[in-house]
């Protein structure tokens, strides 16, 4: 069943416009009118927009952990300096420990600690604990020099030996004001020696090394004579044979004051 049919358009002046064409023209006119209406008038002005970004500071957990770690591992909080890991303070006494082979790092640390104690505290009592097989001869002599310098500036140094005190560690121990050794402590002295890489050496090189050995021996022996009961000739003989001796023998020779 068909719906009603629209009649053809009959404009004024005669003629007939077929219905399909009339509909097409009408739709086209409506589209044009709508487009004109959309573009008619001044363009719409858009108001400027602002974008605000806020950054909130927040303490991170990692930062808190790092801060706690730093504050808990500091040696001695002191605005004018701090002691090295070689030393610590308890009451009115400073404690210094040398428990390894002697190196330039030990010399640096002891020098630093003595400077801090002298300039930033009124502490003048030091307990030095030593258990060392020796090491670099120059560093041993330098450590003994630091201790004697501190003594000249009013420090009193008590040495406590245990385990082994040998070679370059001997001068460090014997220059102290009071020397105490644990029972069973073993001591040793020997001639100085050089460690060298393989290579060629001239006659002058060998003569220079001999001069160096002589200077080291003279300083080493002089310290032993000054702080013991034995003569220079006796120490020369003991040194030449690489002598190991007990704490009782060290006390008999005057190197140790007390055994405890």
C-alpha cells in the first residue's frame, strides 16, 4: 500500500518543477542558510586560560635513611675537627689503636688525632694499644716521632702491647712514657731490608742504597739504646740475627715496664 504522493511544484509564471528536483533544491537551500548562520557575525573571542602546576616538597624515605646513616657513623662531631677511626675519646683519656702493619695512613691518622686533641680539647692522657708485625720502616720511625712530639707538648702516652710487636713497630712502642705488655706478647728486631722490582742498577745506585740502610740502622738502634738497658753493640748483634724474644726478656732488657 503506497503513501500519499507530494504534487509537483508549480511556480508562478508557469511551468512545472518535478517533485524530486524540488526536494533537492529545498535541501540545498536549507544547508546554505544554515552555513551562513553559523559564520555570520564576528568570530567568538576565546578567553585565555592558565595552567597552574604546584610542586609539593616531600621528604623521601631514601633521604631519611641516608641522613640517619651519616649521623650514626660520624667519628666525633666537632666543629673544629674530628678524630680518625684510629682513635676515640672516653672521659678524659684518648685511646689510639694500631692493630695492623704500619702504613702511611697510620701516620696521617695519628698526626691528625694529635692535632685535634691538642687544639680542640684539654685531654693530655693517651693510651696507645699496639699489636703490629711492623711494616714500612719509615712509617714506624715517623709514628715514633709523632709520639715524641706529643710528649714535648705535654702529652703522657702509655703503650699497651699484645700479640706481636715486631720490626718497625718496636720504635713506636718503646718511645712511650709507660710501656705495658700482656703475658705472651712476642717481640722481634731485625736488620732493615729493601723490596725492589727486578731491573738494572748502577754502582752508584747500590752505594746510595747502602747509605740509606746505614741511616735507618742508626736511627733504629739509637731509639733502642735510649729506651732500654742494653748497649749499642748488644743491639747490633741481636738485630743482625733477627731476634725473637719473650715479654719477660723484653722486661729484663728494659723495653717493658710492666707485664699484665
